């Protein structure tokens, strides 16, 4: 059974999009991008998206373990 719900664009204030990264058969959700909606239009998403990608890249360059320690054999940053 399918249900269809229609919502006017004026009722939507924000769109939440997961940022996923895949490598081979593995996929992780690296973060979430929140986009503001004004007057039924999504605000320019380029800056928030670029900021999110920079944050992910920084985390990949400086990997840490769950306990806060450094990852053995990780590439040196600098």
C-alpha cells in the first residue's frame, strides 16, 4: 500500500541531506548537510557543501581512533 502526502513548499524550512562516502563495497555516512529553504527555494548550497567536504578531508588527513589516540601507521600531516 502506498501513501502519497503533498506538502506545500512554503511549509518546508530546511532540507537534511546525508553525505555518504563509498570505497569499494563499503559506504559510510560522513556527515549531514542542512540546507535552508526560503520562499520554496533551496538557498545556495555551495558554501555549506564545500565546508562539509573540507571538514571530511581534514578528518581523513588526521585520522584518530575512537579513544582519541592516533591511528598507527597513518600518514604524517604537514
